[in-house]
């Protein structure tokens, strides 16, 4: 199947290239009517030979993300803007309710100095902070990976463990449950508090709710987007001092109000005022 898949992929590639070449030739022959259209080749989901991403229908994949090859993404998970998940030489697995935040990179290892085959496995309700790098590692359920951190081949982050922002976790390290590791190279810093452990699951839930809003926004047709742009212009909030001088009270239109489950502290703030 691997050889057949490569052959079919190559035939499809040459057909597309031939079509584009004919289009360019026709444009040149038109002379003054020549028009060269620059097409973006970005694909949010992309096959590599016979390897195709498998994404749950309830997962959110941002339009500028790249999910490539043998990647499985579970229910309610979210892959945010600018992320790259490249499962070309091995597989990547993401559980349910997990968020991989903006500009993060997830890759795999086919082989390394120890001779191990290393996929990247990310469990349920995991938070991976912005601009993190995960390479051939395992992050268990309800673990937390801080912004800008790097996890190298063979790393295991156990359940309810935390990697601090900017940490570099060296190869084959294991971060035990309930611990925070920080630094370069990362070392044990301290034990997590009960509040921090509960925050990990809450963080995953917050991102799962927020992803629903982004998924809804990205699914809107062009006409609806233009209509909302007009609404925003009409109801734009002016300078507060200017409004007070005129006695104007401006209300946010219902179309622009986020659901309460996206901002869980919203009701609490309202009740205290």
C-alpha cells in the first residue's frame, strides 16, 4: 500500500502541475488580459503518502494550523493558530479536551541514538502553552506544559505534573505526578499545590469552551462576517469621557457577547458589583 500510495500521490501532483502550467500558458496568450493568480498551498489537514490525519468532528483546528500525516485528535481538543503537528515519520496522538496553543510544534522521532521508535502521545485534558516544542515525548492526562518550553525525545510528563514556562526537559527525563520542573535543563522545583492541580483541569475546560467560539466564528460565511463588521462599526465604543459628556450609554449588541461558559468569572464579577 505504501508504494501504491506514493504512485497515486505522484500522479495527482503531476496532473495539478500540468493544469497550472496550461493556465499560465493561456494567460500569456491573452496578452493584455494576462492575470496571474497567486494561490496559497496551505492546507490545514494534509496527507503524507498513505498517512492521513484523523480528527474528531467536535475538535477545533485553527485555519492557519498544519496537521500533517499520521495524527489522531480526539473529541473536544483544539489545535490553535500557527501550530504545526507533523506526523510524517511516526504517529502523533492527542486525547480528548486537550489544547495545543498558538505557534506550538509537535513532531516525532523514527529513530535516535538509543534506537527507540518514539511517537508523540498527548493525553486527555492537557494544556500545552504557546510556542512549545514537543518531540517524540509522552504527556499524560491532565498535565500542563508551560509557554515556550521544549520536551525532547523520550520525555514523560506524568499526570498532574507541570513543566514551567521556558523549561528545556532533556532526553528520557520523567517528571513525576504532582511536581513542577523548571530551568534549562529542567530540574525539580517544588511540589504542586492542590489549587494548581485543580487549575490544570480548569484550564483545559476553559480552552475547550473558547475553542467552540472560535470554531463558530471560523465557520461563518462571508456575508455574515461583513454584516458583523458593519455592526461593530455602528456600535463601536467611543471614548468614555466623550460619552459621558453627551450622556450616551452604549450597549454591546447581543451578536457580540461571548457565552458565559467562556468567561466563568463573569457572573461572579457581576454579582459583586
